[in-house]
C-alpha cells in the first residue's frame, strides 16, 4: 500500500510539472500503475496528453509519456527491443529464466518491459534505451544457455489469448463473478476481496458489490487474469449469460 501511495504522489507531482511545460517519461509500468496514472489524470485530460507504449503490439508493460503537447512519435518512449540468439536444439528459454538473467545483472524491474517467447522458440524482450548498452555488454547467459542479443526493429505481434467459458450468473456483482470464475464459495470469495487480492482493471478493490461490465478485466492474485468477453441476455429464470476468458 505504501508503494502505491508513493507512486500516486509521484504521478501527481509529474502532472504538476506538465502544467509548467515539462515532458515526463516514466519507466515501464505494470497494470496497476497504468490504472493509477489514468485515475490521477481524471480532470486533466484537456490540458495534458498521456501516451502509453511498450514496444510490442498489445504490450502489457508500457512506458508512459506525459506531455502538454500532442505526439505520435514512438521514438520518444526510448524503448529498445532485443532478440535473444541461442542454440534452440539444446536449450529452451522462458519468461522466468530471461527475467531472472536480466535482474541478476542488477537491473531494476521497471527498466524491463514485456518478455515474449514464440512457438518457434524465438525470445524477445523490451528494455529502456538508457540501460541497453549495459545489457549488450553483460548479458552472456540465460540460465545455462550461452546467449547473445541483437537489436530488433521488425514489428512483433504479441497476441493475448484467452480460454473462454460460459457462465449463468445471478448478477454482475464482483463477488458473484469472482466466485464463478475461480470456483469458490461466496464466503471465501468475500474473504479474497476483503484481503485486497482482487483487482478490477488494474485497481485494487474491496467493494464486493461493484458491478462488472463487458470488457472489464479482473485479476485474482495467485489465481490468474480474466476478461469479461461478453455479457449476454437474461434467461427465463433471470440469470445472465456471461462469457469469461481466462488469460493463457
């Protein structure tokens, strides 16, 4: 909670600086931090432009540009994309091993964006331009695999996939939706929410009666991420037909 409060205070200070004509570039943000930025900007949108970019299509971790000026130049985000070159015959890299290797160099998580592995075993990662040279010189191994990295400029599609299930819910209250998607009793679900383990669109919530809408995203810590794909019509018994996707 203290970390969230510090981050919120920083964003409010950054917004004040934008009113003085300054351009602010933030490091990579996670889902919660991005939601906090959007929340802090409420009421300032007519004066301050906010842009998010992570280097990949559908990036989850993104840098944020706060500016009093309009812009469509992605180079301002100062992001480099690297492809990891390694012997695919003998080694296999994954998100955990790549992140561990990068952070093992003493690099802060906020300097690293998305890490992507393809079905063809190609591996890519995004990082801030400021630490690129250091990574180029120091990243020689991922786990036991000898590696080298090449700066990559082609567009990379990062497809977010969901496993969809259909539910018939008595209402669209948060506690009802969460109980359905993770298969818990109502009382256990309420305990999860009150323990601050449930997030809606990146923001922590303790409001079990919050109404969930189509396209809302729900994260349950240690249980996964979900998206409300479609809210359909009511059945004759008054239940709501809802399609929910679990991130895979």
